[in-house]
């Protein structure tokens, strides 16, 4: 039996009177790399913001580890937040803090560990993402790819069960993008962390995911779900095939 770690049920999401996603449902299996994709404006970022609790849905449920974060108590919500990490688009590192201080921030926020233990944990996380010996550098002193790695180290700081990644390859050259993809695969395979990725980068989609959902702005919902390699050639939706084959929409 599949072990679902996230269940989205009848989610309606939007802002004010503008519905972006209308009645969508899907599950994410524990330990998988799951990708949310689609063209600009289809609701990918809206879905992500709702799944990590930044926005409240109009209706529907978002269940993470058997806790509905749309209806739970504040204490249950905070407990659930400790089990997830987020890599925001652009990494969202604090420029006035060193890389090490950025990674240490969630550990200091959610634990009472002594400084020497936190320092050791920070070094471990940076080593995991290939940034050993960079803890004293500031974000302005490292490259875009290194900032992504540092953001991922911070997302992993509390050993989360789930990591959400918003466009992890955005703005990077193809070689660095491939390195980030390999790092995501490595962490997923080594630790078993569930990865939920928002992206439109086709190479990353084919490299990372065995299961995706594709959102559509016109439908305001899911128009395809499954293995991207299958959807590329065999989807019964012409637009889905066009997307995966980089063809213009009619």
C-alpha cells in the first residue's frame, strides 16, 4: 500500500475573488521526487505557497503527515513546519549574515542546542551540499549555484521529512543546473527525503521525476499526472505533448 505523506483534497485556491486553482486533488508518496509543472501563470507558485502554509485556501484540505494544516491548531501547525524545509526561488539568503549563520538560523529558532553543536551541524549540512569551508562567506561572495546549495543546506537544517523547492535551477547555466539536479537526487537517495519541486525546466523534469502533475491556466487545475517520459509521447492531451516536446501552443 502506498504511503502518502501529503494529500491535497478538493483544493480551491486564489486571491480575493480570483480563483487560480479550482478543486484539485492529488497525493505525494513518502520518499519520492514529485514535480509540479506548467506554463507561467498556471498556479505553480500559488500551490506551493498553500502547501507550505503561507496562504490559506478558499476551501479544501492540505494534509501533511496526517495533519490538515488548513484546520489544525497553531501548535500542530508549528510542529508540522519543523518537518518541512523550503528552498525559495532566488535562495532567499540573508545578505547581512554569513552562509553558516543562514544555515544555523532554523536550528537556533527551533532547538535549544548549544552553539558548538549547532556549528558542527552547520558544517555537516554544508558538507552535504558541497560547500564545506564556506560557512564564513557572505552570500555576495559566492556564485548563484553556490547560493542555491546554501539555500538547500538551510532547508535541510532540521532534517526535514519533506523539502519544497521553488524553481531550483532558475537562472543557472546548464552545467550548474545539472549539478543541482544531481545534488537533489543524491539527497533523496541517501536520506530518503521527499522532494516536492516546482519547475518548468524540461531537462530537470526528465532527470528527477517519475511522477508529475501539470497545471493549466485555462482549466485552473490539473491536466496531466504521471511519468513525464510517458506523457511526452502518449498523453491524450495535445497541449501536454506540446509542452514536453517544446512545441508552440495552437
